[in-house]
C-alpha cells in the first residue's frame, strides 16, 4: 500500500511539474481539482436550468423537445445541452482524479478523515444525477438506461411491483413515472450540492473557485468542444424494440456493461463493499498523529491569528476563562488538530529570542515545542561552516523533507514563526536561511506555503521584521520528485550569500532587546 | 504578462485536448447490450396463488368459541401458495419455475419478471400456469405463433379476466 502510494505520489508530482510549465503553478489543474469540481457543478446547474425552459416533460414530447433544441436552436439551447453533458463528464473525471490524488498524497487519514468520508456519498450522487439525466432525453440510450437501471433496482427488496414493468410496452409507460424522473433529476443534484457543501465543512477557507484563468480556459474549451461535437441524440425510444446497440457515455454509464454481464446481486454486493471499504479507508490503518496543539493562556492575548491561520478549522475563539483583560482566548479542538504547527508559527508570542525562563508560547505543539525547535536550530548551526552558511528550515512533505546537515525539518514550514529566521540570522547561527516547503501549487497542509510567503513579504501577521534582509532568505517550493534539484539550488544561494558577507553585527546585537514576547507587547509586533 | 499568454496558449491546448477526449468518450465506443439477431422475450405479470386448497371448515366447537359476528365457516392460511409457470418455445420447455408469494407474511401476489433471449425468426410459444398446488392441471394456458424481428421486444403478460396476453 505504501509502495503504491509513494509511486503514485511521485507520478503526480512529476506530471504536476509538467503542468506547472504549461499552465503556471497557480493555474495548475491538478492542484485545483476540488475547485474545478465546484466550477463544473455550477456550469452543469446553470445549463440545466436553461435547458429546462425548452424541455418538455411529457413522455411523448420529451424527445421531440430535445431534438428541436439540438436542431434549430443549436446555437443556444443546443450549446447548453452539450455543455451540460460534457461538463458532467468532466466532473466525473475530475472527481475520480481528485480522489486518487488525495489518497496518494495521504490527505485523508487520521483527523483529516472528514472530507474523505463525506466525499464517498458525493460519488453516488454524481452518478445518480447523471443517470437520471440520461433518462429524460428519452432516446434509445435513455431507454437502455431506464431498462437496465430498473431491472437492477428490482433486484432490491424495496419495490412491490417490479418497476421495470413500466417499460414493457409503449402503453405501459405512464406520464406520472416520467414526472417522477424529472423530479429526481432536480432533487438528486440539489442533494449533491448539499453533500459537496458538507464535504468542505472541516477545512478552513476551502477553495471552491478555481483561479480565474483556469476557469476561463476550462469554459472556453468546453464551449469549443460543444460546438465542434454537439451531444448526439440516438433516435426516439421505442418500447416495442430493445436498443441492442447504444453509444455509451463511458464516464457516467461506464459500469452499465458490467451490469449487463453480472447478476444484480453481485453488483449490489460489490457496490456496497466498495462503498464501505472506501468510507473506512481513513482508518485502514489510521495515521498516528502527534498530540494536538495546546494553548498557554498566560501567553495568549486572544488576537485570533491562530484561528485565522489554522487550515483545518481546529481553533475557535472563546470567551476568556482566566480573568485576563482580553475578551477572548484560543481553544483547540483536539479531534480536528493534525499537529501541523501552523498556529504556533502565527502566534505573536512565538519568539525564540526570550532568554529567561522556559520558552513558552501562546499555542504550542506538545510533541515539538517552540523551545525544542529553538534547540534544534542551535544544534543544526554547529554543522554549518565557511562563508555563505545556509540553514534550511524544511517541511517534511517537500523536496527537503529528508534529514541532512544544517537542516531542521518541521511538519510544515509555516510552523516556523518569522522571528525564527530573524533569530537564526541575528544570533549568527547562519548567514542565510532556506525555507523549503512543498511545491508552490499545493501545500500538504493546504495553506502553509501561502501563509509563509505572506509573512515574509510582510503582508500577513506575524510579519518578518524589516531588519531581516530579504536577500538572506531563500524560499524553495519543490515537491518530493525535485530532491535532486536541491543541492545545486543551495550551492548557488550559498555563493550569493558569501558575497554578502556575514550578517552585520550591529543589528544582531540590537535583536537581543527583543526578549519580551509577553502579553500586550507581543500584540503589537513592534516593527522596527 | 508574456508568461500568462504562454500559459493561456499551452494550457488552452491541453484543456481543449482533454475536453475533446471527454466528448469523444461521451458517446462512443458503442455498447452491444444484446447479441445481434436476437429478440427479447419478457414474461412478466402479477398473479395471486389460489389459497383455497389450504382452507378447511371450522368444527362446531371452534365456531362456538368465536364471537357471533366473526363466525366464518372456513379458515384459510394467510400465506398464499406459489404459482408455477412454464414456457415452451418450439416444443422445448425453456422456463419452468414456481414464484413465491410476495410480502413478509407471504400474503401478497406472486410477481414474475423474466428476460429470455430468442433468435429472431418464427417461433411457437406456449405458456402455462398453475396457481393451485392441490391440482396438477394447468389452469391457464395459451399458445401463439410469432415471427420475431431482430431487436424486437416481445412481452407475455397476464390478466385475470382474459388470461395470457401476447404483446
Ligand atoms: C464532485 C466531487 C467533489 C468536489 C467538488 C470536491 C471538492 C473539494 C474541495 C473544494 C476541497 C478543498 C480543496 C482545498 O481547498 O484545499 C476538497 C478536498 C478534499 N476532498 Fe473533495 N471533492 C469532491 C469529491 C471527493 C471525493 C469523491 C473524495 C474521496 C472520497 C474527496 C476527498 C477529499 C479529500 C480527502 C480532501 C482533502 C481534505 C483535506 O485537505 O484535509 N473529494 N474537495
Ligand atoms: S497544529 Fe494548530 S494550525 Fe495545525 S491543525 Fe492543530 S490547531 Fe490547526
Ligand atoms: S495569542 Fe497566540 S494562541 Fe492566543 S489567539 Fe493569538 S495566536 Fe492564538
């Protein structure tokens, strides 16, 4: 299992690097599968509503209305029909790739189970939406779908009268049954939307909109294809015949041939087993996760930065419980905290400069405290020598996630507060810092890369202090398949830093007055 | 900006190729759900097995114990017997089975939905049903000569009033 996962992960990483060069890392479609899924859903919903204006819901007239709108009305209603269809097909592709990708990147186990678990019913609802849609066209394909589906459903002990009897003869199909299908084709997609919404409830600021450029590319491509290859119609349904040969939509109906070939009991058992197995995957086996973050009220002023920065919505601000003169305090939900440490990096109290007493911050990881990280940094410095010393602060999921001299590996680079970089430079532990995270397009911890960039660009709190020269920081966003690139990048950087010389002593002395990260003072993040 | 144009162009091509691929697989290759030159015969109907065989007269003592308004002279099983159906095509029995009653208590009618593939062409069909386990004669029987076209859907239904119906 871990072997397959590692191979797939490397495969994705390689392919995504290629797509980075074609689309740019921000428009990379593989890094935007979830948002693309939402985008496609809205295209399908919009075109569906438009089609409904022209669609006749009667058994006899349904086909005629689709034929009419695909024919003389091809330039608007016909376009809407093709878009409706191809966007649904693409949604299936996107969804399945998204599933495999989340699996191979291992972003579904342990406390991240929720999105996976709620994604499983999404699969069912996507397929059911598509199947009921094909039914409405009432062409030969619809007839095949209707017959195969009802015969499969009749194998379940739910229906008194076999529903397949509705399709025995031309006389047996009632308008009422058809109305029910129309209703289902509206109700099921609405439930799908509800499931998609639930799916992202446990992650903070989930991306449901792709970057504009990628949306434009996708929509334009779908429109071109819809005009070039309009969705076909396969002749009106005729219940006195059997559509023996049908052009199949392999995305939505790809399993129908299997239904034709295998007894219904096997199909249902298989579907149930796969559903249960997929749902249980986050616990097969569960991931051993480090202990949840812990709040130290003496060092928390209730600034809510940690709440803003936690990618898993694990922190809430609650009324103060210790009588301190602040309205709020941070509270961690241990069931959601994956111990990424990003909150520690966001807390104004997280400053390694303090000298007296134990180093405690407002929010800390019990398994990897700020104090320990400081010690690790000091230890790693001992391995560095010569001009142009580079200390690497690495994320365990990126290219630099393997132990090396002069390197400290964290669960996420955003766990390092900007003051840690300041500390390394002004304490002369190194001449420069390389911040090595996941590939730019997508961070394992969702938002770590973004927060780090913004903090050192001084646009997000806690900001990097002005006295830290940007030239001495290298950000290196690279996935695990780019490990080979690392030594050279570090060598180049080291050479550039060697030219700069050591960090000027004056500022490094001034740094030490910064001993206080305690309440009040810390909130202001006093910029110099 | 120049980079963005490059991304629009290259990304556009990739997206377009992907969407074309999707559109192509959205209607092809075709699926042959049934062999060529065959017709589908479906034998499907609903009929209740005859419970009368399970009925017996109540003894006078039993009747006396019942309240006067409930003194029906016969008691029958709630459960219905299965129905037994046979289909003969060109002199050969190709389907013969009994269908159990429906419902938890078995008090509902038997329901039948059978798919049978037949080669296109002329056939002699004979269908019979026995709904009372006490007798071994078929209470219902019908014969029909048919000429089935390839891909035709042919149905044998049953109505209580008129017996077997060929459609
Ligand atoms: C129409 C189908 C789907 C849509 C539109 C969708 C959408 C999304 C979105 C928007 C995100 C958040 C991305 C982000 O902001 O980082 C996400 C994350 C995720 N999805 Fe889906 N999803 C779909 C289906 C599925 C399915 C079928 C599964 C698996 C069974 C799944 C598993 C996950 C997982 C594991 C995450 C990551 C959660 C985390 O980072 O902790 N999704 N999805
Ligand atoms: S470590 Fe902090 S940021 Fe990360 S999940 Fe836990 S509470 Fe959220
Ligand atoms: S002081 Fe630290 S722990 Fe308290 S709310 Fe702010 S970031 Fe969170």
